């Protein structure tokens, strides 16, 4: 009996390493193969249709069938499919993208753009820029970087070290040196008994001040922060957190890097998370929704202060010796330009503000479910905690199979979410409508009921 073409594809794809997946499971079951996309929906190779409640990986802001982005890629492919921007060369799409991107972020102090392919690379480049800058301005001792528990900044050796998640360090011999860890502003996870959010923020600032004093402010270069911590569990910061953090960093001449890889381009109801939370960074990283992820592209944006330091350093060194092959790729840039046009023409941030009340109302209603605690969100990003006991917030043992049963039940309902340890995240495309929001939560609620029945059958909950 001969194998079909589809069988060959499914077998061969098992030879691919699948991130954040038990590799022994993939070897047995194979992956879920997605073939088609349409708006907020995707379809697998078995013809099953799913509402994509995670925008892929927090990223496909305009859904899976935006023809204008497809057409932009085709046009640019015909004109100039690739060229590099080393040695003073450029291409028209990357120039136009820079003009548009900096026009959108100039109110945040951004003045220049450095391109790469992913959020990990953008944050990795930010580290190199920061070290280069302090060497150029005569402060070579300022090299340490502060990042938060539950923060996520990528998976390169450097950015995985900044990431504050144990799973990204285990057996990778990470984190490397020069990274300091500070607390996460999650009242649900870290507030002490009776401690308010404001009191939690004050304690975190005291702990950070003590860390700076212990290490020496003259050795610390920068603080990396997501406006909303995504992969760490969708941690929405208390109101006072970023104002107090920025005042403390400014006092000690510590740069602030805003990681907008997830929150950029409308996700929080403002064009950037920095707008939502009053953040004015020294550097800012964007990716994902920059092209609605139709093409891989990222940017490290920087203030004029940082850029002027790079100019001085390049005078001394003869060049600014950093760049990647696909930086400013003309096709990726053309698609990103079209995405930015769409965000502005359709007022995508306004669209998020219009539907976010429905999204957040349905999200917070989940707190009443026996398996759920700690619902939280902003704009069109949210999460809930899966708990065995609501009073104590005790999670299920991973070996119980409850988390796995929920993951299966969600797919059975035709919905894609993302499990992050005991957290389940939702981050739908920004084009989602109110009826589709209801569809998404109806599916999720039915999956929770299936999971509750499973947990009760195993006597794990009352």
C-alpha cells in the first residue's frame, strides 16, 4: 500500500522540532497542521475549523485573509524581492516604513529604527546598542541589565537570559551573566496577605531600590519591561507601577526599554502599550503586529540620545558593525507599510476600544466558574488562572491531567487558546467582532464545563 502525498507531509513534518511541545509526544501523534485562514478563523488539514483566539502567537492582528497585505507582498516581489541595507544602501519600502513608524512613535521620543526579523532579535539588538552606547559615552562600567520575574523578551542566548521564566533556562545553561532579576507587579501572584496593589508597587520599588544600591547604579545600564507581560501570564500592571518605576530609573540614569512586541499596534486599545500606561522609553522594540505577522520583521527603535551615542562610537570604530542579512527586507517592509496604513485608515485602536468592553465583561465573568480565578485583561488581551481550590488559589498538579484535558476540550470546541502553566491566555485578532467574541467565550465556557466534569470524575474538585 503506497502512502498518499498528505501522509508523506504529515510524516515528514514530524522531523521538525516543535517549540514548547513535548518532543516525544510529537514523535507519536504528529503536529496539528493548519492549512487555511479566513478572518479570525483557521482550518486544519482534516477540515476542522477553529476560532483563532490567540492571533497565532499574539500576532496576526488583521486576521488570516487580509488581501491588501497579500497584494503588497506580490507587488514588491515583482519589483525587488530582496536587497540589503549594509554600507549605506537602502530600498524604498524600508525607507517608507521608517518614516511611518517613527511618525507613529515620535511622541514617545523615538528617532531612529534598526531592523531585524523577530522580537527576540530586536531585544537582542537593544542590548548590544545599550552596551555600545555606554562605551561610546565613557561609562563602560554600566553593563548590567534588570528584567522582571515572569518577563518574556525572547529566546536568543541574551534575550532568554532576560526572560524571567524557568522553562526558558532549564538545561540551556541560562541565564548568562549581567542580568539582574526583580519582582513582577502581579497582585494575584505576589501580593502579601492584606496588601493592596498600591502597597505591592511600593514594596517592589523598595526592593528595586535596594537591588540598585547593592549592585551600584554606575554598573546598571537598562531595565527591560513589557507594558503587559504576555507569556508570563498576561500580567496587567497596577496604575502606579510605571510612573514610580520611571521616576526611580531616571534618578539612577538607568535606561528603560519598552518591549512592545505583543502590545504594539492597538492591542491594549491605544496604538502602543506605552500610550496606555504613560511610558516614555529610551528604546522600544516592535515585531509581530508590525506586519500582522504576514512577513517576519522587527524593529529596535531608539531616542536621539541613544543614536547620537552610536554615531560617536562609530566614529571611533570606523563603522557601526551590527546588522542581519534580512534587515529592512523590501518585501517584509512593504507588507509592514501596508499594515500600518490599515491600522490608521481603519482606526484599529478605536476598533479595539469599541469591542474591548464585551471582551473584558465576558472574561471577568469567568471568575464565577469553579475552576477559574484571577481573570485579568486590557484591550483585547486577557487570561484566567486554572485552580483546584478558589479560596487558596491552589493549582492542579500537572500530573493530574486537568490542564491537558482543558487544552483538548478547547480544541474540540473549535477554539485555539494558549496554555501558560496554570494560565490560559486569549488574544484574538484585532478585527474580531462582538458576535465572534461571544462565540469565543461560549466555546471556552463549554470547554471549562467538560474539564470540570473530568476533574469531578477523578475526585479532584467538589
